[in-house]
């Protein structure tokens, strides 16, 4: 009697699991065909802080590169209409395991140009390869500073003029500061996230592409102001909007 | 009244007992199970196997004052010391035979303990037996979870040292110029390059480049191989990067010869100095156009 009852339960459980798994794969297939996106702008509320000019006379090569356009620190870059540049947007909640583990094949480039980093913030997925290049006729060293206890291990490589690109990737999500010891003003970021991401342009606009329908939390990260989050619902084939505003400090 | 008091007493006794039992349990499992007997906390140096549990007392006796009970480099003497004691939890080490961004080999750590680090408060511990030093290596490794999650890097290949020639010393100087070593180390190796005054280590503390001319011993050993390793692996945690991608192995030897010629007379560089003198080598010209 007991045996039979147990078997009955096992059968019901097995069916439930199967149906559940089946519906999961079906719903996933349906969503892949009609992916939406998340779009919006990030603004700075208040007066943009003064960005200090950078004095590069220690390296004449760098100095010459900025003879006609003086360089400024890039901790907060505000465009026309208060748009905040270099903000990284990513989905911090709501992605399925397969979406989290999907890796983009494109290889983003972090260039050293005029003794500055271009882009100032390079967003990338965990495990995604990226390239560090140099356009400068002066030597740099690329020295990212992750916390080694997170699984991302710091390294430090030289890149003299004309050197081949350095190709690397990171193991876990982390906002990693990058510096050059030779040129102490050089400061940039590797923003390592899991899943689809976007970085704001000079108007503060962004679009995260290829987001399957669903409910998500979007996080905006800015190096000086930290993070903000917002909940959004993406419908099949449609664009959801999430606008952010950071208060000027 | 009495009963209430008794109740409270009993209750607090029980709580105290539970707490101490719990902390005791934690301590024992933590130390004995997790760390001390795991394979990651042994070390292998030649045919010696070091055991972490054998080093607990020697560490407390010789190392704890600077490196601290937790191995985080915050021992009670640390505040008086510069450069600061190594943080074994982060496990970022300067002297390695392995590429930048990788853990050193057991032998690298063993050598650093025996040699000490010149121009720092880390003395040579070659008075300890090899077994004791190997045990300490195992103990050092138990402080960081990195040794459980990562393998030590593969040591870089060092080709046999070629015969020194005037051409090699000249090529070495050209490498010194092209790699822009002079930006920190200065055109004469006097640690006075344009970037030398603003250098900081990974924790933001001021640090100076190596001065080749004042008789300092190189940080990670004085042999030609030791100098080769420094610029081909980098000194992790400091501004000194790895040049492994940019200097070819044969040119790396040329650079070693040139660097030797900058040093004042020592046990290793008679030939190098003689050749540089005969060649009449002038300091590199930083304003020469990059090629």
C-alpha cells in the first residue's frame, strides 16, 4: 500500500518536472524570436563638477598630442543637455542562466591615445576577450587593479610604441580600475558585468540590445556617483525605457 | 526571587557553554580540517615537502611581528616599516619565475625567504633549515584562498646565457631606450627618470625605481638569471611591468648585459663594465625619435 502511494507521488513529481522543463524550453524559443531592448538616457542633476586640466609636460610626447586640445580628467563627463557619458548599464536581476552565460564574440578595444584611455570606460562580459592597443609613440604600462580575492588577478604589462595588442579577459563581475604608472594621470575602467550591457554616449543615451521579454532590474554604474537601479518590463520585440539621473556632488 | 535568579544563572551558563563550544568547534575545523591538512597547504621544493602545521610556531616566532597573525601584513611592527610587509592574503608577490598575474612557485617563495629582500626590512632567513623554510612556504600559502582556486604559473623559459660581446651590450642599450626603461630608471640607471617621482605601489604607497648605480642589490637575487626574470615577469604589486611580450629572449640577455654595465663594480660585471668603457657608451637620448 505504502509502496504504491510512493510510486504515485514519484510519477506525479516526474511529470511535473518534465512539463516544467518542457515549457521552459518552449518559452525560451519563443522569446529568442522576439527580443526587445532597454533604452534610455542618464543625466546629471545639478552643476557638473569642474574637471581638472591634466599637466603632461613630464612626457613631451603626451604634451604635444594635446597642444591644441588640453586634456581634462574624465571622472564625470557631461554632454549637452546634462547627459552623462561613460555610464555602464547592465541587467542585474531577471536574466536566465543561459542568458547570463552567453558570451558576446565581439572583441572590444581599449586604446591608449594621447596618453588617455579611449574609451575611458570599457564595458565587457565575464569571459569576453578584449584588446588593449596603443596609438601612442610613447611607452605605457597597462596596470589593472582588481581585488585578487574576487578571482580577477591583477597584472601589469608594458606596451612600448608599436607593440602588439594585449588580449585578455576577466573571470568575475567587477569594476576594475586601470592605470599607467609611467603617466600617473591616466585613469580608466574595465566594467566587467554578466549578461547584455551598454555604455552611454556623449548625450547620455544608451540601448541594451537583445533582451528577451521579461521583468528585469537595470543597474547604472558611474565611477564617481556609484550605482542606481530601476525595474523594467520588456515586452516581445519592444523597447522598454529606463532613464536615470545622478545628483551632482 | 531566588528561583528567578537561578533561572537566569542557568540560562547564561548554557549560553556561555554553547558559545564557547561553537567557537572551539569553529577553530578546530577551520585550522585542522580546512587549512592545515589540505593538499594546497603543503609545499614542494626540490625533494623537500613542507607542511603548514609544522610552521605554525616558527611563523609566530619569526614572522608574525611584521606579517601579522592573519598574514595580512599588519603585524605590530608594520606601521614602522617601509616598504610594507607582504599581505599573504592577497598573494601578490614581486619575486617570481612565473608570468605577471600568476601565483609564484613554491620555490620562488622559498628563495625569497632564504634571500630576504634587499632595501626592505625582510632579512635573509637562510639560518633556518631548508625544511623549516619549506614549512613556512606551506604556512604562507594557507593564508590566501587563491592557492585553493589557482595553480602557480608556469615558470618562464630562460635560454642559456650567451657569450657577452660589445654588440650585445650595444643592443641591450637600444632595448633600454626602445622599451623606455629610462622613464623610471633614468637614462643612466640612477632612478631619476621623469616618472620616477610619482610612482606608487598597488596600495597607493610611494615607491622608487631600482637604482642601478648606487650599489643596491637587485630585489629578487643578484645572478644574471634573476635580473632576466625581473623584467620578463614584472614585479607584481609594483609599477614594474612585464616585458615578456615585447622583448625577445635573445635581446633580453643583451639588456641584462647592458644593465650590468650600469652597476658599480661587483662580483658579476667586470666584463660588462670593461666593454661599456671601451665602447664609450653614452647615456641613451630620450629625445631621439621613437623607431
